[in-house]
C-alpha cells in the first residue's frame, strides 16, 4: 500500500469526521418542515458552523478523490470509513464522555477490520469492465436501493427515517466515489475536454447534492449515533461493489483470503456501530419543537 494513498485517505477521513459532527450540530436545529427538502440547505447555509462542516467535508472529498486517483476504490474506501474515529474524537471533546469499553472495542474492531480486509484482500488494479450494461446494472441497483430506502424513510418520518436516509446516502456516496475515480481517469487521459464530454462528472455532482440533502435530513431528526454508523458502513461497501464490479479492482479470492475479507468487513461494520452508538456522539433535535428556528453558531 502506497504511503501517499494511506496519508491522503486518512486525512480525508479526518476532515469528513470533523465535518459530519459540525454539520449535525447545526442541522439538529433546522425546522422539521424542511425534512427531505432542498430548503434545508438554504436554511443551513446561513449557519457558520454548518458552513465550516461543509468546508471540511469538501476538503475530505477532494483528498479522497486524489486518493482514489492514486489507489483502488477497494483500498481507499475502508480507510475512509475511519472517519468515525475522528468524529468520535471531536464529539468526546464536546460532550466530555469517556471512551470506555464500548469505545475501545469499537476502535479495535474498526481498525483491525480495515487492516484485515486490506492485508487479506491485497486490493490491486486491473482492467476496467468495458461492457456498459454491467456499469449501469450495478449503478442502477445502488441508486434503486437508495430510492427505495428514501421512500420508506419519507413514510416513516421520524421513527426509522434517520437510519434509512443515512443508508441511502451511503450507497449514493459509494457510487459517487467510483465515478470520481472514472472522472479522474478521463481527465488524466484527455484533460478537461475529455472530462467534460463524459456524463460521469455531472453524475458525481448530482449524487453529491442528493446525498447531502439526505444526510442533513437525517442529522436534523435524530442523534448522530443513529445516522453516522449507517452512512459510514454503507459507503465503503457500495464503493467496493462498484470497484470490483466494473472498475477492475481485484481482490484475492482463495478460501482463506475470502474468509478474512469477510471477517474484516464484519468487524468494520460492528466497530462502526459500536462507535456510532457511543454516548459521546452528539444528541439530536428535540422532536417536540417542529417549528424551531436555526440559531447562528
């Protein structure tokens, strides 16, 4: 594994983790009437803390895009999942909660799972699949699942909505990461003209804005511990599926390697859940105040 890719991916995870906490701090004050509406972004853009969180998230996405340009999606995505460690670190500073057994166990499982998956799978590049049907099939399944989850979230409103919306956003962000890598390859091959004549950069933008609305709607309706674990778990899984499915990423497929890869991913998801549900994570909004107004902070 390249030290450059490792540094870029972990730096991206740091920016994303800090950014998510700042965004949720602001979004939990947003009017619930903005739920799943673009108006939510128009309201939040007036809050300095949210803008700071968005700035960090954009920085993380840029660093992640550079990492994706230098390494395989199947390698970068598990490293980006460590954003939860940085989110917990900032949340602990805000809430003064000790890490405790749950926190240490989650940290060990997340770090150990990422290490096990990368060491066992040895992600490496290969020849991208040229069949457009396979591209659209995988992308369509991911977007279709995200649409289905969003539909159920809209019906359930404030009960299961935060988890469902975070899962949907994670799927979209995973596809976005894959298309970001494709966009980078097009730019490297033919410059700006080659990039802008493809549909991928526009899809990256559309997925990013849609995912942002879903994430902020999840953040405004519940504690971070309900939404961030689902988001953090879904994104790398979707990204790995896209990477192996049509970008040409290759993983070791012998029995021992597949076993450890599965164990590693299971440990990552378990660690994410433990860390995400830690008491140090910021609380959510008071649902009894549907007309609350945002306060600049």
